[in-house]
């Protein structure tokens, strides 16, 4: 099985290296993380629990400051009650604490949900809420209990935190059902980088810009460059369409992974390798 970088290299038709190539290994790593976040944000909640997750305890001394989660997708927020709520012995006495799932509210309603606000939306022990602001999760009523927790999907997964590009594609370091979608995202971004470098004349493989070839009256290279640009634009568009269709089907719960058979190296592109340098 090939790594993400090797797979991208085979579709691009040129090396993906640590340096000296139009698309770098570090670019692939960056695109993998971006793509994973995009896909995770679109995934049905029942699928999210199959992903690598993380959790954090609410620190009683800093509870009002919230729990930092960044842009990660929240799975669940649970608040432990401050007083005894459960009758575990069925004797009518409340003698155990209860963990209650918090419901999410818009940040704009945080003032109304605050304890003592007097608004209808005021939160309580038995009806706690949470909201997100500044990359943090805040629980109302504010909790000081260690069993009050925030669970979220880990993006990037721990295996991708260093040299993500070297991870083996479809090897299960992330949920296999969504890996083809992530690869589509990586490819569309890689081809977009290649296209931009050719258009601005900074491509390692293709040399000067279309305008420069026209100015030099090198019509053969100008025509070839224009054809290459058109092919790359079509590739970027096709990959974007495939990715958006996959996201739509994922959100509808009908997405089925397939290998990316349509992403073929362009014949024209392969023939032009190294020309114009």
C-alpha cells in the first residue's frame, strides 16, 4: 500500500518531495488535516463515535474559563450535578450524584442561560447547557465536578501529528469509510497548487509563464502551456465536484467509499514534464 504522499505523486505524475518539487510532503500533510476536519464536520453523529476521540475534565479552579477544544467536532458534553439527585437504593432518599448530558445553545443565548438570569432559558442542574466561543466549551451552570467532561473528535488523529504524509493510505489510521474523501480533498488541493505555480511561472517542472512564452514568440511552448493549464483547471474542477458530491452523500448517510478511479494523470501533462525549464 502507498502512503498519502506516494498516492498523490502517482496521480500528479511527478515527485512529491521534502523540497524541490511543486507539491511538497508538508503540503500533503497540511491538506490531510484540512480534509479530515472538513469531512468530520459533515459526518453524521453516529459515525463520529467510531473516530479517535479525546476528553477533558472541567478544572474546578478554572471552570468559568471553559475547556479548550479548538475547531474539533464536539461529541458530547456531560455535567455532573452539584447535589445528590439519584435514589440508588430506591428508598426515597437522594444519595448519588447524576451526570446529565448538556444541550447546546447558541452563544448569543449564554446570558439568558446563566444561573439567576430570570429568563425562561435559564439553565439548571437537571437541564444544563453548553455553548462554544473562542475555541472553548463553557458549561452552565458552571461545574466544579471532575466527572463533568467534554468529549470531542481528535483532528488530526494522533498518528497524523508528525509526518502525516507518510501514513499509509487506507491502512486504518483513520476511519476507512472516509479516507477516499480525504484523499479527494488532498488531490484537489495538490492540483490547485500545481496550477497556481504554472500560472505564476514558479513551477519547478514547467518553467516560465504562458505570457512569457507569448512575449518570446515561442508559440509551441505557449500552446503547450495553455493546453496544460486547461487540463489542470479541468482536473481541479472534477476533483472538487467529486469531493462535494461525496460530502453531500456522507451528510445524507448514503456515502459508500470507492477508490479514486477517475483521477488519472493527464496525457498532455505527462508529455510536458521537464519542458520549458
